[in-house]
C-alpha cells in the first residue's frame, strides 16, 4: 500500500456502496486500485498521464473519475460515509458556512462549449445493498457555454481565472456540502444552495437529515434573504451585522427594529469552516484547479472531502 492509499478499514467502509457490473457492459477494473489512483492525483495534482503504473492505465483512472463526477457517485459515497458517522453520533450539527477562492491553472481553461452528456443510470446490488443511485438523483452535470458555465471567472484583484468553492462544515471541520461557482460570485448568492445540498441519509427508515442545530457565518451572509430563510426553517444562527446595515437601522429609530441576535461565544466556533477549507486545500488538485470541466473539479473537491471524513 502506497502513501495516501485507502487502508483496509477505509476500503471496507466504501466497498458496499460502489457500482457493480450489470453483466452486459463488461466488468469494472478493480475499484480499489482505480480509487487509489484518483486519490493520488487529487493529493498531488499530478497530470493524469503521469500517474504511476501501479494504478493501471491512466485513461481508465481519469475516465472513472470523470464518470463518477458526472453521475454523482462521489457525492453518494460522501453521503453514505456521513450517514454512518451520523448514526454513530459523530457529527457536530453546529455548522458553519463560508467560501474560498481557488486559482485556476492555465490548463483549466479551454473546455468545449457544448454541455456534456449525462451517462446512463445503473441500479444497486441484487442482494438489496444500496447502489450508486440509492441516495442522490443526479441529472445532467452542469457545464458548457464557456468559462462562466464551467465555474471559471475573475475575482477581485485579477490575475487570471479563478473558481470559488462554497461549503458548509460540521463542528469537527469536515465538509458537509460543496458547490463550485465562478470566482467573482458573491457568497450570499450561494447560501441557500449550500444549505439545501446538505443531505445525510438515515441509517434506517426516514428522510435524510437536512437541518442543522445551529449555524454561524461571517458578514458576507448578513442580509435579509439569508436571515429570513434561516428563520423560516427554524435554524438558530449567529451572523454579525454589517456596519452599513446597522447605521441604516439606527437612523430609522424605533422603525428600524431590534438588532439581530448575536452570540459571540458561538461565533468563535466559525473557525471550523476555515479549518475545513485548510484541510481541503492540503490536496493540491483542490488548492489549484486543473480540471477543465466544472463538474469534474467539484468531483475532485468531493473526493478530497471524502478522504477527510474517512480519516478524521
């Protein structure tokens, strides 16, 4: 076993949820070997063609990663690992939300402008074990239509293309949900999508858990739509008030209403999402974007998040 490869215990946690052959379209190459190749690339940022031979043909490894990024397999594996942690009571549901800029390598630009086609679905195992369609229900992967459609933009400061990774993290610094947008996209515009993407299945019957116990976020999320959404869902939250919003409220006097509640001690725990970002960016293929397709880069970030859940 090489450095960064899946250990036996980690492999056993993933093995029941991996796709199986339908008997008509050939057999999958050894999943463990290919996943180790994908994780090696995610960790080191090496070009696909330069993968060590012990992982098998580089094109097989790349195509598996592209396919699993497109059909939601990486997301489903992450959900299943999160479900096991939730069943064991290991998820701290006092979550935090934030985003981070990712510099795009020059090779990340230049994708074809036509949107990619979603691969066909396949079912689960014959013995009833959930397959890769058990949790998420992916449609066509996003992309196409130029840089904007692939999550590439220009954030403040210039210097080429950037992407922005929006995420929520639990109290143990582990990503719960991930979204990729162009680098100039405002944080608050992705607040609802990030929270709506939290989906932790139950160990038994019942709907997946989607509601945290509490939430902390910085001033970028301090606006009426975000606060109204949290109140509507009954989520306790701690978000500092912007100085201009505070000034406008004070100028209105009694008509300005009461200031939003703010728990200073709870806000100190917001650093968990910053630490989750640091853990994600220890993977070089996440710290710098090399993938042309936005959905493939999201799959890369999700694979890095999966490793964090397996090892933390």
